[in-house]
C-alpha cells in the first residue's frame, strides 16, 4: 500500500499538517496508525480515487483533493494513536506520562477532547465528500450506490430533515435507507411499481418521510453521535429529565424518530388502502355490453 507520507522529515511535516500537535512525533510511532487510517479512507473514497494522487507527483487539478485526503488520513491516524500515547509502557507496567511542567489530563478532559476530535474529523470528511460530489468523483463502496433508492440523494433527504448539508452523514445512513425499503416499504407496496409510486406525489412524499426518519433512527443506534447536527443533541438535552449523559442521548432521540417514521408509515398505508379500494371498484364494474331496451331479448 502506497502512503501519502514519507519517513524522511516526517515529524515536522506531520506536526504542520495536523496543526494541533505540540511536538514532533516519530515515524515509527505513527506508522501503524497511518496504515490503518489510510485503509479506512480508501474504503470511503474508493481505491481508484486514492491511486490518482501521490506524494511524489501531484497533478494541479488534484492538488486540493490530495490535501483533503492527506489531512483526513493524518488526523485519523492521530486519533488512533492518541489513546496509546497517554501512558508509558515500562518494566513496571503502564504508567502515566508526565514531567515537571506537565501532568496527565483528567478522564473527563480526555473524553471531551476525544469527542471534539471526532466532531472535527467528521466535519472534514463532509468537506471531502462535498468536494468529490462537486467534481463528480465516484465514491468507492457498493453500499453508496444510492441512485435507485426512494431517497436517492442528499437534497431529497434534506427536504424532510436537515443534516446541515452533511453528505458524509447521508452516505453513512444509506444502509438504514436500504433496510427501510426491504423491511418496511416493499411489503406495503405489493404490486405497485416504483414508477407508479413516484408519479403519485402523496405516496412518494409519505414514503420519503418514513424512510428519512427510519434512517436517522437506524443511525442514532449505530453511528457516532458526533456525526449528527448539534441541534438534535441540544433538543434532546433540554427534554431529558433523568440524565444529561452523552450515552443516553442517542437512544432517547432514536425513539422520537422511530415514532415519526411509524406515523408516516400509517399515513402511507391509509393512502395505499384508499388507492386499492378505487382499483377494486373499477375491477368489479360490469362491462358495457352494447345493447339497449329496443333489442328483442330485453324485457321491460
């Protein structure tokens, strides 16, 4: 696997790239984290896109893409490395690293710092995804093939619930959208085709609303809460009477979206029932036999 970092001069280069590190970190300490981070980013942006850039030769039209990808890998690598650097591995076991001028951070400080790093990383990934969409670069994973879904793009998704224009979050919610279609939508549609569904504005609207809220509920139970807009967290913090713990927020909020999705599904079912009733009435109507009372075999 080719890397976007060189061993020579790595410490100062990495410090300058990440921007929040106070000292030069040696290549040997970060190498494993960089390899893992590189693999994760390739999985997101796609191998062909990654192979189009190189630390040795950067085409002018890919300079910004190179910078975005390299920063994503470097920042993710630091996030992976940081917890392992908090303690020293000594002959007496693991001990806290400290000197005369610095002391170890408290656990709550480390937890808050970890959350802020994750939040910043997701914001950068959204920037990278938006750039790729703008340049019509194909994202790599098969699960990101979303053109045929009931909610085929971020624009349609945000008509029903805003994600702060986060294309990265939308991509991560796609498995939830796929699950919704397989478990909730297809059994309800029956013989109704996708083309007919889209032509019926009411059905299509309720289907999209149910899908969006289902996907968010799915994501809140599985994804990092730092991916989601802050407004969602603030509204939940205000409504929570029993706990303000961050671990409580996703499950509480998921219930809200689960109820909303179920409500839209009921609306969809009601519309489908009405549509099927109309079809049934048309099917049982007697055909026009093309005769009247003047015909000999009609009695009056």
